[in-house]
C-alpha cells in the first residue's frame, strides 16, 4: 500500500480540517503518498483528486468547515456509482481511502470495502450519533456554539419574563439538545429518542417552575423533534407566559474548532494512517473511555446508541 486518499462526506463539522491535516502529515511521515479528494463521493466519481503535501495542510486547524469541501452524493447510493468511484480511485493509484463523515458516509465506505476498495472511517459529525464511538469530531464545538447562543437568549428572556423555545441541531439524535439543556439550565429537553406529551412533559414543568418563583423559562428542542414555533405558541396559549422560538440552524456547524475537537481529530486521523501502515483495513476509528479505538466496519455499523437515562433525568432534577 503506497497511496491513500482522504475525503470528507455528508455534513461538515468543526475539526474536520484537523483530521485532514493529521491524515496528510502522518501519512507522509509513514511513507505514504496522500491524495486529497474534493467534494466527498461526488469528487471521487468525477476525479477531483490532487496530491497533498505538508504545506497543503498548513494553518488549517483553526478553520471550521473542510478544506476538501463536502457534498451529498445520490449516485453513490447505487452500486454503479460506487464502482465508478473505485475505478476513478484506481486511475490515481489510490490503494485505500480515509472517509471522514457520519453514518451515511460510513455506509458508502462499507459498500466500497465490499467491492474491493480498502477504507478507514473517521467519525465527523456534530450530532455525536455514531454508535461505535463515545465522541464524534465537531460535537464539542457545536455544543459550545449552541450554549453561547442560548446564554444570550436567556439574557433577553429574563428581561421580559419570557419562555424561550430553543431549537438545536440533531435530526435523529438528541445529544446536543440534552447537554445544552443541562449546561444551560433548561426546564425541558425534547429529544427524538423520547416521545413527549405536551401537557405532562412541557406545560406542567413550566407551571411548576413558575409556582416556585421563576419568571423566565427555557425549553430545548432537538431538530428531529421540530415544531419550535408551534411549541412556543402552545406554551403561551396554555400558560399565559409570553413565548418566543429561536431556531439556531447551521450556525452550529461553523466556527473555529475547540481544543477538544482539534486534539481528538488529530489523534483519530493519525490512528487511521497507523492502521493502514499495520495492514489493518475496513476499520472505523472511535473513542471509548477517552482512548482511541477501532472496530471492524460491519461490526461498527451494527451497533446501537441510546440516550443515558440518568443524564436525561438531570434536566428535570437540576431545573428545580
């Protein structure tokens, strides 16, 4: 194995650049030629591939997004598209590909591996929704971005005795919502994993908090639950408390990565290269008990992840 490719796929996440840098520099250190693949699987199919050197990744760690760019690729969901990508990789003499992305990106990587292209996966997604790892690149930065915005919203909510319904990202996973709720002192957290009853799980806690003397309130809603505007309207209708909805959106994907994201991405990127150096292919790199680990790609994609019930209960306990 002499040449490795690296691409970022799916949604961008702060820290992806640190992972790219680590793959390139560790790759060159271990004697590999490293090829950058632009725009994810789209770029692989279309041959948007170039050689990267040490200077290609200078001073990129502090930037959000991904210097390789990313895109979703419908063509890669079919075997014909995957084979086109593999054939293009062979044109550039690429022996293995490091894929930085989320669950959908991993499934594309698994299909490539089954068709003969060795892969290593790195977990790059702000949602922290990949089952085989306790931490995904971009998660810490996204949470801090959301918390900073919430703190500002709380300032104005307290000035007007309002209820703020604050929607954060997380289509299928509520990890950002849960931790921002704990860190931001929310009365309620609504997560995709937890079906809720409007009266019991939203209205009742707000009224209870009001009866204890609170004058402003926070409800955190994960994107996968949605309906922040409607929830705010129902709260105002049922409680008489002026309520406003804020949908934070894609601002959570941007910004300079935190120390945590830079360090974890650097460790994971380096480990990806080490695995290839050791002849270990078709692996997913992750974190368990704060240590970098790796799993067979098939095993990793069959794992399941769930919300910690204790942490979920903390929102209610600490909002007293």
